[in-house]
C-alpha cells in the first residue's frame, strides 16, 4: 500500500509516485506534506538525505496550473549541482502532466540562452541566488504570477554569503505567496532569515537521519604523512565500492588523486576550477560507477543525488560541525547504511570536540590498527561510460538509446546503467565487459534516424 494515498493529490499523481517507487513517506515528508498541501508557510529542519526535495516538490506540482504559461514557483538553491538535481526531480514528479517547463537559472553556464528561454516562458524556475538576481535586475524574468517560493538548504546559502541577494529577490516577489524554507540547521541566522521572508510559518523538524544505525562514524588521529596510507587501508578495510574523499583545498584534490593512482586506484576530482561541463561529466562518471572514487572540495558536500556511496573519508577535517554534517550526509542516503571516516591531526582537536558534541556516537580508533589490513579490495570500475554528441536539442531520449543497445547490440536491460541527457550531449553507462560492443553498435547504427558520434569516457 502506498502511504502517499493519505494525501489529497491531483488525478494521476499517486500513480506517478508509485511508478517512481515512492511508496512510503520519510519522516520529513510525513511531517511537512500535510501542512504544505494546505498552502501553509513552513520552516523545516531536515538533514541531507531525508527526502526534503520530494517534500517541497509534491505541493509545487500538486497546485501547478499547466494551462497558465507563466512562472508560478521559484526554487532557490546554493549551488548549480543542487539546482540541477532539484529541477530533475521536479520534472520526474510532474511527468504525468502535459507541457510543463522547468527552467534552471545558474551561474557558470551561458547567460543569453537563459534569457531566450525566459522569453519563451516557463512554469517553474530553479536557480542560484546570484544568477536569479541578475535576471531580475535586467527585467528578464516575470515575477507577478509567482505564488510559491522555496529556499532549499538555506543555511548553506547563508554560509556562502547570499543573505543580501536572497532578501533582494524576496522583496521583488509578490507578497501573497506560500513560503517554504528548508535547512539542515536551525540557528540564529536561519531564524533571522525566516522572519524576513515569512510570517506565521509552521516549524517542523526531523533529526532522524544521522543516527548511529544509518552512519557509522570513526575518527583517526594521524600525521599528514600517514594520510595516503590510511586512505588505502580504509578502502580495503571497509570493502568499499564507491568512495567520496573530501579535502579543503583544490590543489590537494589533484595531489591525492596522483598518490592513490600510485596505489592502484582510479579517481576523478571535483572542485570549483572546473567549468560546468567538466563538473557535470565528473559527477556522471562517479555516479555511473565508471570511476569508483571521487575526490572533492566542499563544492560536492551538497546537491549530489548519488544514493549508494558507502564510504566517505574526510582527508582534511571540515572547518566546522555544519560542513561536517553535510559531508557525512553523502553516505547512508535514502534507506542505506554507510560509513564516514575522519582523519584529523592533533592541532584539529578543537573542531573534533565541537563535532563530537553534535554526534554522540562517534568512535575513536588508532591509525596503527589499519596497518595490518589485507589488501584484497579489487576496487575497479563496474560500468564504462560512453559520450554521445547529441542531447535534448536533438530530441534524444533515454528510451532511444536503450532501444538501440537492446535491439542492435543485443544487450540485456540489466547491462545498461544510468543515462544522462544534457542539452547538446548525453552519457550512457554499460557494464564494463560490454563497452566495446556498445561503442561499436552506437557508432554503426542510427539513433532516431540520426547518426551520432560516440566516444568512451
């Protein structure tokens, strides 16, 4: 029985939720959805991985007027990655409604195509504060029909210095609107922001996500010279298949990647020096399991919809407990369990104690205990990722790619992994042993009566 049926949803919505395998509501969904579906304002404290995107997306879709071709909802996110993931989820949730346009407005990508898209209207915009404000200041975006505002991961936006931009955006919006503010923490900054955005908001809280049964946290005191060996041993100890390593500096990402390559591990890196296409491809390659390790700065601490990372390693300890919370939240997402390991030096003891106050179940071990770990984890890519030089502009759909691989390459559906379709290009993951077969097939055969160039990644 789908317990979303307790909600008063529009025709076809429950069937779509069931098809997406949304059967049971998470804690934050149970607490927030009855309130939001009555058009109330809300402030929700909810950790990463709790299902908050669905919490605010269902009410947005439920009241959307698809015949009114004007922007009705604005969702503001701290990062491009999170904005893209939110937009993708909203599109999935409203796929049972015809002709819905969801537009992303983020920095780091060309500006003029966004102006063009806004001229041709949209129902929902999802974006980052700076880029949304730029469009508002240049009168590119029509605001008068917006009846819903969502601030997603509001605490992160404040940490990034977006308070003034958010207030300017809010001041430009119609006053009569529903407001939804979601934050992993609830401190004085969030309280101040909420007072400036919404009156009479209902506060709900979900503290269930980072409990011990979900995330096992272990801290090791190390010297800097011990860290690479510790990373190698931890991967073997936990038999990890998907590993996310956090460090505090961009240059350190590259250094770690080189060092663990010498240990026999392939990895990709993610940091702010990469342009948007490079960042998109890096995330695709990691989520597809074409590279089992990603090394990242805190640009990756939020907004990555990767559900099965089984080991997070803090190579450098986070700058504060809030950042630490978001890092460890990359594992144990949805209903899975996970492990988060933090390497710290003696000089980091103040922040270690601060983090421990937030997580009573942290255990401390000696790094020497890792030295006799058997090196028997064959951490190799499960899938290969292929790049196709066609995308949404070519009307290319996932089903077209799957159909070609099944009918022409004789692959089974279980041999095909994730498919990601962008504006001008696409990616498809296939099991590693079928890489050459799939590559040859897609280069020899037309997809949707069109010839595309396909390359390995």
